[in-house]
C-alpha cells in the first residue's frame, strides 16, 4: 500500500492519514539469485493489533484500518535449474525497529503463500516469527524454479509510533544441505521424528572427561540403562516414575554401578529386551574379567562371568538374539531362547567371539570371527554385534580390503563368514559401522563412506546406508542419509531395526569438509538420527540436538591414544523402547554456554546424554500416531520473589505442527487456575509481574498451542514468595560461587567406601573474587567451603583448585594452573603451582609439577576450619586481563609423600564436581574496576 500524501487537510483528516501512514515503501519487490537483498520500511505504526487471540486464532486478524497489518508483495524469481543446483535454498526475512522509548513495543512477522490481504485468524502462516524479540526472523524453504509469490505481513502487536525496517534475502544453501543455518531445528512436519534430550545430573560421574556411550532398554520396566566410562546410570522416564507427570519432564537418573566394572579399559553394556537382563563389561580380556550382569536394572549385580580368555584385546561388544531355527533346541528356560555372544579383536587383524548358553552367566571358548586374511580381508576394529530375528549374528567391520563389510554367523556363533559392500570405500581411520536388523531380518548397514571429491578439494566422509535382503550376499538402496542436512563429515554411526522395512541410524555430523580428526578442524558437530519406513528406499534425517552441538570447532579423533579431541572416543549407541521410539545415547563434548554459542573453545568433555524420540513415526508401525496433533504437556517449574513469579518449562513435543505460543494460567487454589496471559511466540519462559506479594500461594499451569489447538495443561506448580538471595560479586571477597558439591560425600575411598576422610575434607562450595586493584596488580582470591575441620590436618594432605585456561586464539588448546593449601607439618602452606598429569594423562589438580610452586600472597584457615582462603597474584598463575578460564576442579586429597605434596601416589577424599570434569568459567577483568566479564556457566 502506498503512503497517502496530502498537500492540505483538515485536522481530523490529517489524523486519519497519520494512522494510515504505515504502508510498505516500496509495496512490493522481486527477489532473484542476482538481485541482492530487498529492503523496505513500514510505519510509523500507532494502532495496535493484538492478535492472534489465544485458543481461538491460528494466525493474525487483519482488517485494515481497524486491525492494521502491513502487506508486502514478495516475488521470488528463480531461473531454470536453480533448485536442482541449490536444493536447500531458502528465503530469510528479518524485521527490526528502534523502540520509541517505551521499551515495550512489539511487532510480529508472518509470511503467507500467494496474495493474502484480510485474514480472520483462521489462516495458518507459511512462516512466522512472533517471539517478542527484536529483530524477528523468519526463514522458509519450499521454493521452485520460476515465480514464487508470497505476502509478508507485519502486525503491530504493541506499537509506539515506530517505523519498522525489513530485509529479505535469498539463501542459496549448501548443495545437499538444509536451508537456513546448519545446526538449526528441523521444521515441524507430521510424522517426522522429534527428540527430547535427557541431561546427566550435574557434578556426578555421569559427566566424565571422556567416554564411549552404551545404552540398553528394559521393556518390562521401561527403564534405560547407560554406561560411557565405568559407572552405570539408570534412567527412568518421568511418566514411568509418576504417571501424572508430563513426558517432557526430566528422567530420574540413578547411579547403579557394578563395582567390578566401575573402572577398566573398554566399557560395554547390553540389555536383552526379552529377559530384561543387562550385561556389562569393562575389560579387554574376555567376558571373565571386569564383568557383571543384573536382572533388576542394576539394583543388584552378579559380578562374575565364568569362561576361558577370549583372545581379543580391544573393542569388546555383547549382543543377544534368538537362536537359528535349526538350533532352536539350544533354547532353554534359563536362556529364554536367547543366544548371547561376546566379541573383541586384536586391533590389527583377527577378532574372537565367545558364546553363552545361559544369558551371560558362563562362556565357552573364543572362536575367530575374522582373521585379517579371510575371503574379504576383514581386519581391525569392528562395530557392535547384532543378532537378527532369524538367528543370524552380524559383526560389522570397517576395513575389508578397502571396503566396509564384516562377518556373519548362521550357527549361533560357532563359525563365521565374511562379507563386503563392494561399492563402499572405507576411511583409513573411520568410524565403526553398524547394522540394523528389522523384523524380516533385513540388514541396514550404516557407515561413513570415504566420499569421492574433486581434485584439490578437502576430504569428506558421508553417512551411507545400504540394504541386504539375503544375508549380506548383495546390497541395494545405497543412500547418503546426511545429504538433506549438508553433512560432509560424520562419525559414530549406530543403527537399530524395528518393524518390517523400518530402521534408524544415529550419528554425529558436520557440514565442514577436511580432516575431521584434526584438533584444528573447524567443524561444529550435532547428533542426527536418520529413519526409514520403506525398507531403506528413502530416509528422514533430523537434527536431534538443534542449536546445541556435541563438539565444536575441533575434530573427533578415531585412532586411539590420548589426543585432546579424543574425548568422545570410539562410539555411541542406539536402541528402541517398548513402542519403537528411538533412544540414541551419546557423549557431549560441548557443554558450557560459551561453547554452545560458539564464543569459546570446545569443552572436551563426554557428558552423558540420551536423545529420546518424543514424537513422529517410530520403528514399530503399530504405534504410529495420527499426526498432526495438539502439543503434549509442558513440564513446568518456577520461582517467586517479592516482585514477580518467574515461570519456565521444558518444551513438549509439538505433535507434528509448530508450537505458536503458550497460555499461562494462575489461581489461588489448586485446580482453579484461569488464563492470565500468553507468551509472545514459542518461548518457554514467562514472568508474572502482576502476582500480588501479599497472596501467600499462587498455583500455575501452562498450555502449548499449535495449529491444531491448545494441548493439555502442564503439571501444576505452587509458588510462595521467597526472599531474593544476597547478591554476589567478584568485586567483593569471597566473590561469586562457581562450584557446589553435596555435603557428606567425602570418603577415604570414593565410590568404594563411605566416610573415613578427615574432618574438613568434605567440599561444599567454591567462590572466586577479583577485587579492585588500583595499583594495576591483579589478584585472585579463592575461597573453599568445607565441613567443620581440624588443625593440623594429616601430613601430606592438600586442598586445591585447578583451572583449565584457554590458550590465545587462534589456538584451540589449553593449559592448567592451580592453587592449594598443603600440609607438610603442623601449619599449612598456601601456594600456586602448575598441576601435573595423572597416570591416564589427564590433569585434575592432585599432582604438582616439580619446581612450579610459588608462595601465595596470603592464606587463612581458621576455626572452625570450614573455610580456606587463598589469595595469589594473577601473574603468578600466568594470567592477565582477558584470559579465559574455561573450567575449575576443586579437591581434597592425601599423598603418600608428606613432604613432596602432589609428588607421590595421591588419593582423593572429595572432588568438586564429583565427575572431576572442569566446570564453570571466568574471564579475567582489568585491574582498575570490577566491570569484568563474568559468567558461571552452570548456575
């Protein structure tokens, strides 16, 4: 609409004209592959249009001038062949404005296909951004060669006389990649799989520094068993713990470790879904060492597996499945008709497999599965063993004369035959392949292919799946399942099958080509799951961790050894639940807020995560939902202070249609809530500033809304006024809290015994301060809070804080510094030092590099001996303004060398966090004020 222009007017007419002066200038535009971005202005806006109406509308109500909406006619004109060359091209619309001064102005952005003028609220937009943010950004795909017509609508939800600026640009997308930015969430589509993430409990052994993930599921109890280093964690979904709890809530994590497998060299876990038995091992010497099994989901373990040495040395795997029909007589009530196999290999050549006829209680001798010199030349590392419904055992191998392949057994593991995928090309040091087996015993081989590239181009490794209907003799349906997202490097492929024609493959991938194992590799990695419902002819691939990378701006080392980017080790794992929903377990190496945002280096952790399918078609056809549906229930939490109630919630599954916003309900009695407001867009937070602090209790619940309507109420929360805690500041000692730890967990032998540690060894909190330094000499004060202690402490004991410091850009490496209170006599010594590596090559603060100690500026440990204060010069730690500490570990420990603290064998009494993974972050401020850049990543 053109702006009305008047040379003269009556006052009333001029006012009316001013109200109409919001039309787009220009009113239309043509976007091409060579035009560059389009830009236009709209406004000023003075009349509000507060639509859509909650629980009534699915889009805005536009009826100018009473319900004003600005329209821009957009034509996207693409030449013939453009979409074939740019299959993921998208249009990005960005709208922004400068607030007129109220601080409350808000405008929403909607895009419709074709020419759309007046709307009554029943029209669903093709794309929209109504989040309450400035700018609002909407991106959409679905383009075609030729002319594509759209209407861009701006709705002045809460205007204050602003003029709005809009830019429209064409994003060509990477060939084969997804439209928009790599790592974004996939668009809501009926039937497409979606995932929620279960995060490990903070500060526990489920947050290690490296690991390779194992996952099992017991259909009888609906519990998930996991392991990625040694400790075994059991997850119980929220709705299993309490049927009244929304599925979107966190799972209950419980440490159910078996003492015999808690430490070792090569963790593996498998749950037999027929019997519910979980088998775990952490050894490379066969299933007769560091081995246990449980029939009650880890509540108790049988820590023995009787059998001869296997003959393998690495990369163990355990699998169960039915016996072949010809050997069905091997089935007994004890094994419930399940064959149990254990395999491991010798790195370079052969692999050996053992069989158990009693579900893993005892084992027979090892037999060779492949030798390195067999018919297909299979040798080296293998993937995880799976057994098909027809009893065929499959062991995938990455190296078979330059191809992917493996070995199969049709006689329950007594003899093995090799196979290969002749069109595949193996990477020299590539990821383990994996084989899914559906109910027809069709095999789906998921692997990383050494993709051919043009001369001079960097290497690429694409995720492929091939299908065999004849036991590996022939392979068909070769599909690059990462192409839809532009994935050109991948690792840790893991596959699982379901009903006839259904399978899934989970993997981590990036859109950056090159040496994906290099520490300097700049790819950002996400977890993806590809699923097929038609026997592998087509695949639906989704990002299971959108906007939350699992490894950032570095590689994924696959060759063994102690490289820094080997934190994710060799594999993840995948399974399915009782309704065929995929459970993909993975280790997360990028966990801090800055790493996730891409503003800090990778964290190089391996924290346990489970991606649980929350919606879409599963692997069992009988449970397919009739999508689209209304959203599921959100999982609500909140807090209340004298000024407002602050609500936040876990985002529920959207039912196959994007969530538009949330409705917020409040009451003064349980079950009596009424609507008080709504969010602007699909944000999952809401502040209720209208809450009366004189009302003792408020009850809240929320509903999610999509194009199908509003979902069911979330769980209800009862909020009472809680006084605000006193503010903390790094400018004032003791400073800001960076780490906390549960009380009562100190031990003379952590993980084995309770208690026995000296008084004062139980760590409870760590604070850091950087006071004002007018003389320019930056100081740091470290404060450790413990249980009530004693003085003196035992000779050879020490309390320390170790720091992981990022090296200057562009390096992606780190170094370590530390401070401690050490006891070599009747009084403590306070020092800074350089921590040394432990026997695993990791740094955790216990050990001291010889000659690196420097006296602290001051230190104190006074009655009741529950607070340790150490002040050091930042320069003694090699730190200066702008240096970034990316994590902290605190500990109390006892060395066998009472004179050389940190030199002899050293045993922890307590660690903070318990996982001994570096956590928290701090950036050194300047010396003249306290306006430092500070962030506690985990508060």
